[in-house]
C-alpha cells in the first residue's frame, strides 16, 4: 500500500472517530431506497452525516484498500461547513478540518 493510501485510511479512521465523538455515527444504515438518490450527497434522502458514513467512507476506503487511484478532485469540506453551520454544530470544527485534509489528499 502506498503512503497516500495509508494516509487516506488514517484520515478515514479519524473521521469515524470524530463522528462517533459527535454522536453522528449511526448503528443502522438508512433505508435501502435512500441509496437510489441521484442528487449530490443524496441530500434528498439522507443527512450529510449519513452520506459520509454510508457512502463516502466505504467508497474511499475500498479505493484505498485496493490501491486504486483516487478521484482527481474532491471538494467535500465546503458542503460540510454549510451543513454543520445549518445544524449549529460548532463543535464539528475538527471534523471539518479532517474533511479539508481529505479533500487535499484526494485531489493531489
């Protein structure tokens, strides 16, 4: 595994830990129909935090595990800033920082 893939795995672990600490990491996945959305972040069918946990993290983890090239551009942090601001979750600042670093690493 390359250092890039290892770094992404570390960041995904940090992301999960931070989400658990904020009590926004769920035990049960959303209804299967939620995954049929065609909108960005599946925002019509699940919360941003659910999309992170059940869509983003598994997809990126699979790429890292299989040492597949990452997407050329990743820009999730701005969405997280908006979503957490709307939810008035000022305590999510570290989570946003992790997502900013993931954006940098995945876009490199």
